């Protein structure tokens, strides 16, 4: 089986196997070798690596990973793709296909069995409809992770690395940046896929931090404050937090906490840095 990274080969395999794209799985197969090279380079895959691939499709990126890494475990939810992967990856003895939903895989156990519990690298072309649950599930878990290098919707990649005061900055930016350092590796136009998605894509690498950049007494409170402040972007932070269900603070307590950290009562959440939110969380913890 030759390399799959061209439209002709991909179409040939799809037709031969009478494969039908499943909208529910958000399937778009990469057909551009330059983009595949960029993913491998961004993920910095080397011969010692154990790689977890999410959504191998017909195995286009998997072939590249198998040639660069020691071992690849590829998790594919669509059982109709399993026989195709068996064929396209038949010449690689370092690939295991797991027919499962990635959100249900015990990745920590996989890392323990296949990589002696050492940090793993995650690579994949993520279904856009569940990008955030997959990425946040990995970052928030106890899985030993070195990095996540994934193809996502361009808009989501921009949100992950957005800075305070920009239109893309929000709860996702802060959550991702709490756990990881994001780096945008490549923008990928729709014509690099079959079928073409309706939006642009991007490859983003998230380097997992050893420690969060801020220390807080109550991590749960920190993220509750962040979520509540962006649920009502147009409101001042005082009103946004006061209107949020589940936060046990009065308007006066919130205003006082903001004063303590040197912020105005009229400040909006979108201008606060992660450090500011951590300071606010601490001020409210001792309120």
C-alpha cells in the first residue's frame, strides 16, 4: 500500500470500499502531503515516541506517524473504517487500531501499558463538533502528556491562543492556557480535505505545562468565575458574576474583591488576564 496523501489514492480507496462519509462523525480526510509534513514537524515526533492518534480516518496521517514514531495507537470510532485501516496500514507493524470513542478510552492505562507511564504525544485531525471536550478532557485528566498537536477549526485555534482584550478571548483561551502553552503551527484551507469542510482549519500544538502558571486555593472557583464572566460578555464583571447561578457572593463582595486586586468595578471579564482571575479567586476565597 502506497502513501495515501493525494486525492486520487483517497478517492480510489473510498470507492473500492464503498465507504460513505458520516456527517455525525465530522469526517474530512486530509489529501495534502505538505500539511501532513507540517503536522509531523509541529508534533516533533521522534523514534522513541509513543503516539496516540485521534481519528485516523483511512490512515493517511497514521502512515506518517508510524514512519516517525516507535509506536502508534490510533483510536477510530467508525467501525466501517476498521477494515480499511487494516488494509492501508498492513505494512506497518507498530500501529494498533482501537475501535472506540476517544472520550471513553482509558488513556492513562494506555500510556502505562505502552509507554511505561512516561508522557505521550497526542496527534489527530479532530471532529470539529467535539474538539473542546476532547482537548479539555486530555488537559484536565491525569494522563501523562507531553503535547497535543491537532487539526481543529481555525476559529477554535484562534480562541485557544487569544490574548485579553481581543474578540477571540474567552473561557476556552483561559482554560487551555492554564494547562498548556499553545502554538499555531499552520493554517489549512478547505481544499486540503475530502470532502471540503465549510470552514478553514488550523494545526495547533499545545505543550502541556508541568505546573499551571498561577496558583489558586480553589481551582473549581477559578473556572466558575471565568465561565460566568464570559457567559454575559457585554456586562460588567460585577453584574456578570452577580447574575451567575451557583456563585455565593454578593455584588458588594465582588466589587470589594475587584478593588483589592486593583481593578475597577466597571471592568469587563474580557480584559482580565489569567493572573487577574487567579487574584480575584483568592480575594473572594478569603471574603
